[in-house]
C-alpha cells in the first residue's frame, strides 16, 4: 500500500516510521487512535517483518516465514481487551491447538502435553510420580505470581512498581528472586528427576532460542511452560500474517500510508534533532513530531554520525548480543508428520525431538561459543539416527485448513545453529546436509513422512535468514539475546530502555527493546505510551498500563 509522498518528494506526516514489523505497526496504530498521522517505510515488498505469511513454495499456500505461535500477544491488552478492534472489526482470530505439544526422545519414548493439565500431569506420571507432583507445583506456583511478572512485560521500563517491589511481602519472595537469578537449565534439573521429563521441559523452554544454561533465564522454565499449558501454542487463523492484515486494515482506515520496497539508509538530523529518514533511492520522508525506528539497533547507529549518539551509547550497542542463530527447513507435504507411538499415531501443531539433558547442555555450550555441533564435528551426536539435540516441528495446517491448498500441509523444522557453518564450509553447500540430518531425525519417529509426500521445500541458513530480513542479524530470530545483560533496563542500552534514543525526536521500538523479540506486541504498545506522554497526553487514555 502506498500513500501521499510515495516518491519522497512531499512526504510529511506527524511521524515517520522506519520499518513495518508488527511492533512498529502497533505503535503507529495507537498514535493514529490518538489522532496522529504516520508514514511507514519498509524495505521488504510487504509489511510484517518476522510476522509475515507468504506463498513462495506453492501459490496460495500460506507459509509463516518466521513466527507461527502467538501465545504471548494473546496476553497483551491489545488483543486481550481488543483495544484496536483487531478481532471485532478486522478479522483477527486465534485457535488454541490441543494437544499443545508432542515430543519424542532418543529411546523411542514420547510425551504429549494436553490443554487439560491433568492429562499432562498423568503423562509426567508415566515416567515419575515425583515429577508429576513437581509439574503440578510448577503450575500452581506460577499462577500465584504470573500477574507480577506478566505486568512488567506490558509497560515501559520504569513505569509502575518494579518486580522486586511487587514481590515485597510475598511469602515466597526469596524463592522467586533465586529462581530469577538461576539458569532455566539448572532450575529444571534441580526440580525434576526423570530425564524424559527434564528433556521435555528443556525443549519447551528453549523455543525462544535463548541460551537457557545462562544465569538469569530461570523464569523461562515457569513462564513458557505454564503459559503453554494455559493457552497452548496459540496460532492465528490464516497464518501469522493475519495479525499484520488486521493492523494494516486499521491503519488504512486511519489514513496511515505504508510504503514498501524502500530501504532506509540514513536518519535526517537537523539542529541536533531527528526530523526524518532517507532511503536507498534518495527519497526523503519527514516527521513533524518525530521518527520511530524498528531498525535493528546495530544497524541504526550507522544511520547517523557517531557524535549524535555519544560514546556510552555506542559502547552499549557494540556490546549488545544479537542472540543465537536460527536454521529453518520449510516443507510442503501431502500429509503431516505422524509420530508413531505404542499408543498409536500422534500429531501436534507444535511437536519436536529432543536429546537427553547432557547432550542438550553440550549443544548449548557449543552455541554459546558459536561452535558448530553438526554430526561430523566433535559433539558425539550421530547423523541419521534421530539424535538431534533440539528440533521444533511446526505443522499449523493440522488445525488451520484456511491456509491450505488441495489438502497440503506446511511443515517447518526449526533449530538453533552456530552462525558459522564450520571450517572449510559455506552455508550454500552445508545447509542441505544439515536439513537432511534434521529430516532424517524426524523420519526415525515419523516413518511415513518420506520423500514421496514432500512436494516442495526450502532451506534457510543464518545467512539466508539475514538476507530475507536484515533485522535477523546472523539469523537470530528475536532481535537480540534476552539474558540479564541485554534485558529490562539494559535493553538495548543501559540508560536508554524507555524507547527514547540519544537523538531528540527519535524513538526505538521492536525486538531490540523491552521485553524483546517474539510476537508479543509489547515493544510497540509500550513505545506508543512513551511517545504520547512526550506529546503531552495522558497516555492511559489510549494505552492504559496494566
């Protein structure tokens, strides 16, 4: 969609927005609700960033290019309270798959997580009665504090009481402070005894591709697991891009222009203030009141002279960790992967394979050092035997036929890899070998998922993912690491966590801001609150804080 100033010659609005990811669209939508105009400029041919759904393999067959699960955004007041009418007026709808997940282990055993918590507890009980009791306690204990930790996500840093203040007086405050400081890996291993239960929970906790063996990741062992138990791996009907379609519909009704195929290259700074952007074709877009960026912070600092940012800010960006690299295999098949179990065939929208905890930890340690762990390296992980440390197998068409063509299924295999394929290799050649390894692992447990049922495929290495979307530096899906050094008050840079940037008039949103990547919509909504406050409004009229 294009609007006034599509060639940049007379492009002027209250705000110019660099990038059309879901968070920047959300920011522009709340500003439009308050009466402010925006021009949104996007490098790719379509808006949406990592929330896009495209049909590049089979015409009309929607494939989620990056995100599929939308569990976290369901908790955002944007969706929970339908603040912009995306559900009521613009066609956004969600389904909560059941089963929630199904995971296979190296010894041929399986564990199925159901929306019925009692069924899941019984699954844990097949392996350990103590672990069944521990899982029940995990759900109960998180329910007691979920509102404390959840509210922090959907308000800007420094607004409202801190988590420590909210925990004050809680009978188990010290326990939760300890859990916050621990690694998710250590917490799971200390709480559960059976390796099947441990491995399943590690698989679930690693789905945001955060190094869960690092201190400060402990709460993921509670928030992700309990969140999925409550809300499943929630998916939007029609694909991840239907969230974008709803936002674009809202923005169109408020006369917001979205201009695609325009790569932002520079910020326009006049008299020390950011007043616009320039694109690669020489176009200029100006904002009367400011500029909003969802450009990765690592790229943003190259768009203005160093003296505009300040030495401390540049150091913070230099030391900002981009996160672990992803690897994705896209498949179109005539049937879904069906896991063969002693109880019969099992399918799940969110399924996967995981190795035992010691091998999982070995993978994490190699990834933290950016070392490849593929079969012919010194990892002890065999090729072709199903022994992959972590693999997510996503098949949304199991519950969403609206995105299918001729009954075909879309299947996505996702994992984390080193950004460097290893000595003497290039990703162009090696990605096929790695894809075959993952597919071979799937076939150990899903023997009917043969070459004959696959009608189209695509493989994206970290290099390919970054080429597809430059925000995914080194193929990192989520805009940056989310361990303590890069979270909360430190995201993206200590002192600059409230969306205001060192250049007056410039605001930052998106995955490099609190609370980070994934489809939460929180950075976009939080940024709108800050901007409206700076414009002199009572932002709670438009963006009430939890």
